[in-house]
C-alpha cells in the first residue's frame, strides 16, 4: 500500500516528455517559429508556424533528410518552453 502511494507520487512529479508527439502540451503551445531551410531557399517568403508540432511535421514531410539534425533543435525549443524561457 505504501509502495503504491510512493509510486503514484513519483509518477505525478515526473517531468513532461520533450519528445515530439501530437498530444504533447509543450508542442501545442502557441509560439511563432520559422523554418530556417525554407527561409534560406526562398528569401522574402517566410514559412512560420504557430506550434512546434507544426514545425516538426513540416520538417518531417518537406525536409525528410534533415529531420534528424533539426529534431534536436525542436526538442531544445520544447525544453526552453518548459523552463519558461520562451513564453
């Protein structure tokens, strides 16, 4: 009984995941982020996204080769949102 309560308390205090998935609240928060690859290729036509999830899906569908290198950057942005650096 006591072990079950301790386990529930640990799970409640658990940090939210920084990994991208559609229901992650860190990735659904409204922030304006842009695609640096599209902005470099087509100056003057900025690709901006309201959420990190939309940016992640854009990288995954339009820049398939670069997604691995940019996924770390997106996860860092989610970490900044969690810490309160980006509001």
